[in-house]
């Protein structure tokens, strides 16, 4: 099972509200039910806060969650 | 469930049983598929089918007595299908489709005594398996057939004899004498005696041998008797003789190969009836050939009259059964296999979770198949063995906890007298959606009934039951019991049909009666109204077996000056709105299809006695009333039209509604609980944003908590141009994301979404990998 690797923000020009840095696509890990996935997501280069865009949450992520729950 | 239980369950569904035509055919000719091929112009496939099912096809088709035609369900709807004529048509117009594959010769030799139809079928079947067969006959080899079937065309005989020439069959002219069978038994591995052509050699009647094997004794079988007509004439049934030939051939094969004669032959004699609904089937007259025999076009039209007999009565009614494209018998097997999976994907979870557990199929099915039992047991097993998907019923069970927890629940005797002969149990969904009406009807009951009417606000526990979570249901039942017993075990007045069901399980010793029966007793009969507006009565699936409920609803509708009409499939056959079985939580889209379909069954404004029916039908745009919208003590407006279009309380509002009702109930006791703390942030959520959130089971309360948390930590993102913030909050095993902006008037919510995966960096700054 895999998740498509690279998800940008759905729309707009996004910054970390605290650090003021523009978000960059960085590799992070997501976990669910004893599985881990590497995925590229918008992330603050300074503090590391990571955004999960809605399209990912409701698309691929939901799909993978459902698959894992049926394991 | 073990194998034998599975078989018992499967047996209740007849969809895979044979159509009547095939069931009465001793050779089990697949007439339905044959018809389908011809109707579609697939003559070769039709011929292939004939060759697969029928021995000696040229002969058999020429002389068959076609019991299939007598049994055909079309018989009284334009005339039975012309099976015989269509078989002749295919045989005459389509070249052979199967090639005779020579088999390596076998050691054992078989003797067939008598060249009647049964004997020849035995020779035909076993020679094709490689056994050398000697057919012993008196006179000409074809005489026996000509005698029993005087009309048999010589061309048919020639055709099959040509084929015999290609197989190890030898015709031996011989003298039948008393010692012949004895000699053959010694010389051959097995012997078949044809009871038409060589009856004189074996004084046995049909009833003297086991019909399942036609085994006489040792290495001898027999079959192919003629029948006697009531007038004493001798009559040969070709289908019966050929069928006996085939049965005997199987026995002889087993005899010669040392297998058990009787084991696993049930299928040969499986004559279970396939139930085929005929309602709405129009009569269509048999197509007659212009010439002596059908041409291709006539044949296709005649075959097109076949009803393709099948049952699927439950499947046609239930959107869930239809969605999975098969039928209960195969679903049972899938669910059974699903439970056996240890490692790998449980592909039938969706099947077990999509059923509304409503029981309609059981009522419709002529055999009473219960998909609900099957799916409920599957869920119980999933919970017990830990493979129930986490998200399936989580929201519903949280909702149950909220409805039964301190902010919503209350359990008290009558506020005026402190007595409690009866206890009003409105149910947590009615309490959530219709608090003021609940309050008013409770007051009415208190005024009109002696002995005190207490109230219990709580969930009945049915969500836990539907989720298959027996431990949770039992725990909940124990709490209900403690409250009920502390009030002196009063009779319960119940306003929800599903609650009635759950309470009967939780408190089997309690007296339960529906609110409607009480109100019907208390309200006077009204004078009949001329031109009373008509409503379609939607019986809740929970009231399928609550006759008292259904009768009281109809009576109350009348007393309210309306004319209640029963839609199709009502009463015990009513259909679920999609609330049942928690489908609304596990598979909201499935539940919506159920609601839409039910809405389309109801020609007039729906009159519901279950708040979930009302709200789910209304969400589909169906004008729907709850009975409380009509009754004099609870009607909010005199215009039923307005009430039928009143908006549906969403999930967030329902939770708030329960909290508000509890406060109102406590006020009846002179208590005023401290008002809830004012929220730190005032949320502004547009209706369509809230509706979208709730479609994802995100509540206003979740967003409130999330935004407050995000603002506290300051961990959020900013979109420069719009000034919108996005942040996340993970209070339990769901991460909520909210897009919002802060203004002077409050916090405007633009969107919210959620996921269950955990990302370490999403909530607090995390390390890059
Ligand atoms: S009604 Fe449904 S379950 Fe019953 S026999 Fe027919 S197809 Fe099978
Ligand atoms: S209608 Fe077709 S399937 Fe049904 S009994 Fe007749 S031939 Fe068989
Ligand atoms: S939803 Fe109702 S009718 Fe459909 S399978 Fe389940 S119990 Fe039967
Ligand atoms: Zn940052």
C-alpha cells in the first residue's frame, strides 16, 4: 500500500503563522494502525509544523484508512 | 458460524435453485440458459448446452416428452415455452459444437442388456468415459427404440449410430434366456439391464430398487421402465428413461472404479423450488412457426418469452441487497468467508455493515431468509475478534454516550407527586430533535394519567446492539435497569419503535407500550372530515412487528382529520429509511439511497411515527410529518404543510437539543442548572458549511474545541491573500482541521475536514525525516 508521494496545499500561498516562513514540500511520516507512510507535505521549514490539505485527507488518506481498517 | 450452520442459512435462499423447467427434467437440462442463448441469437451456445446436458441428443430431442413444458411458469401466461420445438430447431440448424475426444481405453468392460433408450444412454455415457460397452439385443439393434417410439425418425437413429461407431460400443445380437444375466455378471465388470427392452430377464418394478442409484445388487443396475397409463396401456417416457440411464451410468461408473455408490449425489436429486414472483408479468402468446418448424427469427421470439425464472424478491426491494449485485445465498458465503480471514483484507466488511438490520427481506422472502441476523452476527463477531473497522460506528456510539451521559440524561418520577406508575421514554433522537414537543406530550400524559408519569432521557442502547457491541449494550442495559428499578419498575411509555425493541432486550421484565397507544386511548374520536388531506403512512421498520403501534398511528391520524394511506410495502413489509443498523454512520451514501428510495414509494406527504424516518425522508426533500406535528397537544403550527417542510435538525443541533431538553425537564422540578459556560470564541458557521461538516461527522462542538485549542497554542498556518488560518486539533483518534478567520464579530468558519491518520508534525512542530 502506498500513498501518492507529493501533496501541495489545495490553493493559496501558505505561511507558518508563527514563524512567518513560506511552507515547503518536505517528507514526513504518517501513521495508522501499525503502518507508516512517507509523504511529501507542505511544512514550515523553521518549526516543522505540517499541513494536511483537505484533498489529501478526503482522498487518498481516507482510502488508505479504510483499506487498513479492513485488514 | 460453522459450515453446517452456513449451509442451513444458505438453504433459506432459493435463488440458485433450479427453475421449474430444469427441476422436472430428469436430465436437468438448463432450459433457462438455453432460452437466453436463442433469444440472443447465440445458436452455437445453445447447441453447446444441448450437447452438454443431453445424451444421444438426436434421438432424445426427437422423442422427448418434455415434462419441462408442463412445469413452465409461462404456462398460464400465454402458454409454456416450446422447449421441444426449439431444441429441434437448434439441432437442425446448428452444426455440432463439441468434438468427441477419444479416451484411453479402460480395462473394465460393461454389458448393457437391451437396446432401449435407458440402455443406450448407459452405453453412450460410459463409452465416452473409455469403457468398452457391449450392447446385447434381440433382433435388429434399433427395434427396441422403434417399438417404444413409433414416430422416431430414421435420420435420428442414423445420426446416433454413426456416433456410436466412433466410441467403443459393440452391438451384439443375442438370445435372451434366463441364465444370461448370471453369465454376463461373471464376464463383465458391470451389467445394466434395460427394463423396457429386456424386462423379461429381471422381474423388478421401479419401486423395488433404490431410485437414487438404480443399483440391484452386486455389479448389476437396471432402469428404463415403461409407465402404465390409467387405461393400462404401456407408455415410454423418453425423459424418464434417459434420466434413469444417466443415474445408472453414474452408479455403474462408481461400481467399476470402486467409489461409494450413494455418496454426494444430493445434487442429482436436488429439486428445491425456485420462487419466482409473477406479479406484473403480462401474458404473451406462444410464437407459432409459419412452416413446420421455427426459423431463427421465430425461435428467438419464442425463446424471448422465457421469464428467466429467478427469485430476487428481496433484492428488488432492498437497495443494500441490490448494491452488492448478488443475493442472500452468496452473501451468506461471503460473510462466512470474511470471518475466516486471519491475514489479509476483509472484503465483505462492507457487506456486513451496509444492512439496516430492518428485517424487510425476512418478511418478503418466501423462505424467511434473514439478512439482518446474518449481518448482526457478523458484526458481533467482528467486535469480539477485533476486526470491526474503527471508524464504522464510532460517531454513533459517541452520540449514544452523549445522549446517555450527564449533560443529556435524566431519570425522575413525576415532578408533582413524586410517584411513578409510568415512565415516559421519548428516546434520544426525539429528545434531540423535538425537545419542546417531548416536554408538552409529557405534561399531557401527567395531566391525564393516574399514578404519576416520570421521565427518562437516555439512549435505549440500540446503537450498541446494531454495532454488534454486545458488551457495551449489556453495560448500558445494566445502567437503564438500575434507574428503572430505583423508580419502582414503572411501565414504560415509549415513543420510538427501535427503543421498544432495545428496551425489550434490555429490560425483558418491563411492561412496554408505545406512546401512540396511550395517546389513542386518551384522545376522543373525531367526526370524519370530508375531503380529508391524504398522507402516506410510513411505518418505521422497528414497528414491523408492533401491531399495536401501527394501529394506533392510523387511528391518531384519523383523529387529527387526515386520511392515512398505506403505501406499497407497508405494515410488516415496510422499508427502512437508512437509520436502522447504523448504516447512516458506517455507509452514509448507502443510507441516503435507502431514504431516497423509500421517499419515492410514498405518493403523498409522509406521515412518520419515528423521528428518524421523518428527518431522513425530509433530508431527501420529501415532505414529511412526524405524528407529533399533528396532535393537538404538540402541533407547533396549525399548518401541516409548513411542518412537513420544517428543516431537519443537524447532528450538532441534536446534541444541543438534548442538553436543552434536560434543562427544561429539570425546570419542571424547579431546578435550574447553571447555564453552560460561554464559549471563549464565538463561532459563525454558515448553514451550508455546517451541513458539509456534518456530512463528515464533524460537529460544531468539535470545531469550537479545535479553534480554541489552535488559538491557544498559536500553531496554525496563514494564507496571505485571504487572511484565512488553518490549524489542526486532535482531541481523540481523529485530527480535525479548520479553516477560519478571526473578525470583530467572532470566528468565521470556512471549512473543516478530518482524518484518522496521525502525523506527528501536524499538531506540534515535528522533526523532518
Ligand atoms: S427472497 Fe431473496 S433470500 Fe429469499 S429466496 Fe428469494 S432471493 Fe433468496
Ligand atoms: S419461463 Fe423459462 S425458466 Fe421459467 S419455467 Fe419456463 S422455460 Fe423455464
Ligand atoms: S437492509 Fe433490511 S431488507 Fe435489506 S438486507 Fe438488511 S434487513 Fe434485509
Ligand atoms: Zn513555523
